[in-house]
C-alpha cells in the first residue's frame, strides 16, 4: 500500500517537475549578468573531474564514504540513531533505527563533497582573511567537487540500488530529479539573480497551473473517449 501511494505521489509530481524545468529555462533566458570568469573556472573544475572519472582509476571508496555519510546525516536530522557505519571500495552500509524517503534518497540529492568544500573554504576565510587572494583556486576545486558528485551520482543511478527498491523506482527518480533541479535552481538564482522573487513566484505558479491543466485536460479527453467507446458498442 505504501509503495502504491508513493507511486501516486510521484505521478502527481510529474507536472510540477515539467513546470520546474520550464522555470529553469526561463531563469536561464532572463540571465544577462553572467560572471564569466568564475563560471569558467567552475566549469574547468567540473571538466577535470569528468576527465578523471573517465580516464583515471576511480576513488570509489571516497564516494561511498560521502554517500553513507549523507545517509547518516539524514538519520540524525530525522532524530534517529546510526547503529552501524561501513565503508569500502565495493560498497557501504548504514544501519539505523529508522528509514524514510529522506534517509534513503538524501545521497542522490545532497551534494556532500561540494558542501564540505564550501564549509572548509568559508572556515579558512574566517581564520585567514588573506585566503581571498586564492579565490580562483577555490572555484576550480569547487568545480572538481561538483563534477565528482555528479559523475558518481549519475553512474549509480544506472545500478540496482537498494535505496530505490525500498522506495519504488518511479518515486525515487522523480524525487531525485526534483531535488537536484531545485538545488540547481536555488544556486542559480542566488548567484545570478535572473528575475525578482515576486515575478519568479508568479511565473512558477502560472507554469505549474498550466502543466496540471494540460494533464487534467488530457484526462478529461481520455474519459470522454472511453465513454463514447462504450456507448458505441
């Protein structure tokens, strides 16, 4: 019953996912002030991580550590206790006293290493203000962290993960897509500020209303077709 309910929730969220994609594209189109230098350094870091992922031995144990640490953080944030924590190059496991969609799917949305990199950089800046001279280095390293996170996350999406099986594959992928899209949107809008908040909320509302309107219209047309088909027999 719980799996079926999650499937219904996932299907109900698909129109909102479509509206969110449209909204992201609107923000992209409305952005005029691109910080090209910083964005270029960030992109260079992502590119380095992508090339390393393809051509160099993969530090799988490092990704597994971040993955399982995110599970553990989600357990603690849910008020639970971590009973066991295991990490190896072949996989890992977190045993906790509870489970939920937040705990199961957190590693596929929460960017553990980019967040750790940012916290370390901010901490260094508090202790050593002169570190701001090396801001360009930070952008490259942060790009590497994002590329590392994205490459490994995309690679595990193709595998039979117990996290997906426990929540249902359709529900898992819809939540992961929405989570990553809105995380990207939050960073994009905070950094580049493509449009005023009030205008953005209004645009998102209209796009969401249109998406659900299309679905409702298609459902109504399908119901009418079925009724007509029954009457003609």
